[in-house]
C-alpha cells in the first residue's frame, strides 16, 4: 500500500514537472506579450494571433499569499470592455483546452479553460516563474503604451505634479482603446462624424 501511494505521488510530481516544463517553452516565432490559444501537435504550439495583449488590460494588481510556507504571487487582471466579446468567444472556443500567457516569447502559464470567461478577469501564476517581477514589467509595458499614444502632447496637465507611482497607477486604469480614440478625436476632429455640428 505504501509503495502504491509513493508511486502515485512520484507520478503526480513527474506530471507537474512535465506540465511546467511544457508551459515554459520558448517559442520559435516572436509574439506580442499577451494571451494565446495553445495548439496541439504543433512545433510552435501557440496561435499566431493573440487573443488579447497587454495593452488590452485595464486593471492589474499583484496578489500574494503563501504556499507550503513560501511566498506565492499571482497577477490578477481585467480585459478592456472593448475586447470582452473577443475574450469570451476565444475562451468558449478553448473549453477543455489550454490558453497561454506569453511574455518575452515564453509561455508563463497555460491554464485549462473550463467555461466561457465573460467577465474579462484573468489570473497569471506559476511557482517556477518570478511573477512579482513580471507584474512590474507588464505594468510598465501598459504605462509605456499609453504614454506612447500621447508622446507629442504638452504635459501641462495637473496630474504631472504627482509621483511616478501615482501617475502609473492612474494610467493602469486607463483603457488603451478609449485613450487611442480620444487622441484621434482631438487630433483629427474632422474625421469624426458629426463633430462640431
């Protein structure tokens, strides 16, 4: 009986190691950071097109706890309302399969999807990955994407006396797609139907 339990435990450990190793593969083709479908029986196991990318995130926070006495981190996030239908459809298509979060061309986590995810919430975790550091990198990528949109604008806004951390926190809550539309409306007002009528 003890040998059987040991064999089962050893098998479970082996499968977890195999699973984590398969999730952390570097991909052969450069991809934008974000969520992708995991494709079976392919050399490059990710879909070419992302489901959503980092610029599609509107909220991101670092959550922590302990697991077996060790600190454990996860990133909790939300997808832009402008990408919710795409996210819901993609997760419905992936029921019973895996999707993967890719950062710097490496699959960080690849959870199995069990149902359509309509709320837009997601979680990124992996005990074999530096999730805390990843959080700050993803956060900076999101901040950079918003700042790039407004790179040539005058910075006399009232938010600039705030600290960098305070500004970054505000930017993290801004929807990239709404910011892009605002910028386009202001810089190209004649391109928008009904403007000024």
